[in-house]
């Protein structure tokens, strides 16, 4: 049976990305060696890093003066690395969910953390707006897409202090004005690659100014100066990232990804709003286009498990909601197809017809 992958992360990748990466794992560029067996310093591999970097810059229109680096440690390491490099006395954080909280926890090890606003009391069902940022904060940190709660900030904020964003789960899904950010980071396994590599886009004149001695590996300068080759980078994840960036480009770039994301969201949210069994969990204006969260309406609460089983029988994978929200979550990253969304909607309609 055909499977429709709605996993929140690691998540669906374009089939051709997986196939092309698999080919290189078997025989890298006709060398008779596997991508897994070659040195990251091999002359054939440097072009992979160079092209991946160039494509990220091209697709996101990254201005002059920024570097793109590939590191291990996931987005979670960035929760530490960002304040280690950029927090001098005080940093501002917008609390929009689990990942923002984890970022704040690490930042507290390096200085004062000001929570500028929070939607915690409403179980993170909306994005706080009109909050004040202390003018003397070293930066404001935001999570552009809240993977667990299904809210998203789909515009680039204007703030009076440097802006830093965790874009792990919506990078490459829309055009971004990179010039508004000092640093953008994203674990690749939601929208760019398999797990194992984190992409960091950082403004060159902001690094190398930390207020403390940094371990070599935590200093962005180390990795910028060595072009992500200070130590052995995650070779296979970088390769599959390159394949995904090529795929994004072939398919019209981030403008086309944005359009598709809106189409998918319209299909799925449209059905959630129409179907008497279901309701969305977040404020309409803050609905994520990437992670679509919904629950059973109260009067049909007992149908949660039966619907999950029904959808699973239809080939849906990964539609169970995160335990902190419950219900369902359909993750619709770039690789998600309109066909997949229609299949989910058909399952919702057919299930409703039984009641
Ligand atoms: C998944 C996720 C993370 C954690 O990423 P790791 O690579 O597992 O450390 C952080 N932030 C957001 C928004 C995420 O979706």
C-alpha cells in the first residue's frame, strides 16, 4: 500500500533526493568508493560542500557579508552555541513553545534571559504580538515555526536589536529577508536533509566578539574560517542536503515552495474547518503551514483512536499529535505532495461519513 509520510521530523524527503543519495552511497562519482568511505578532504567532496553552500545562498538570496556553515550537534547545540557567541549580558527570547524553552534554558547559563512574551498559559496556541524588546538586549531569539504546537511566524520581524531565529522546521518554505537576521539556524532533518547536519547562516561581522573564552568547537569563527571543514563534517547528510537544494531549485525555488505550502495548508485546514468531527488547535492567523495540528471536537472525543487507526489503514504515517497537544499533526514540509494532503482529507471525509 502507498504510504503518505506526515512525520514531524525526521520527515519526508523528495524521492529523487533519496535515490540520488543512495546511488552516491554505492559509488561516489564513479570512483568505485562509497560516499561513506571517502575523506571529507577528497577533491571530489569539496565541490559538494561548495555547491550546497552556494545553493543555500542563492535560494534564500543571502546578502554579502554572511557565511553558511554546516555543523553537527543538531539545532539543540545551537541553543548553546548562540548565547555562547552572542550573549554578553542580556538576551531576549520569545516563548512560543517547547523549543523556545529549551533555547532559553541554555541561554541562562551565559547571562540574563528576558522572556519578552509567552503564550504558555494558552498552551502555545498563538504567537504573542506587540511585545516590547529591551533596547539593551544583545539579541532577540525567535522560533519561526513551532513544530510541536503548530504555530508559525511567517514574516520577518522588525526589531530594535539583532534578530536570531531557529528556523529548523520552516527554512526553505518561504522567501526570507536574511538581512534582518544576525543568525539563522536549522537542523536539516525537517525540510532539508536527513538528520545529522545543522545549517547556520551567520553575519560575519558579528562573530569573533564573544565576551568569554570559547571552546574551539563552539566558536563560529573556527567553522567559518575553515569552511565547515575544521573537523570531519557529516558527509552523507551534507550530500543529501545538496540534493534537496537542487530539487528546490528545479522546482521553482522558495517562492514556489511558499505557494505549494499555502495550497497544501488550504486543503488540510479547509477540511478541518468543514468536517464536523475535527477542529484546529491554534489561532487561525498563526496557523503553521508546516505542522497542521488538529483534535476531535469534544462531542466526538472518543473517536480519536478509531480515526488514528482508520487513517493508518489508509496509509497515513506519523499523523499522531505530539503528546503535549494530543490529537493529530499532519506535517507538510516541502516534500509533502498535494496527493498526500488529498489522501488525508479523503480519509477524514470517509471517516465522518460513518458517523
Ligand atoms: C526539531 C527541532 C529542534 C531540535 O532539533 P535537533 O536537530 O534534534 O536538535 C529545534 N527547534 C525546532 C523548531 C525543531 O523543530
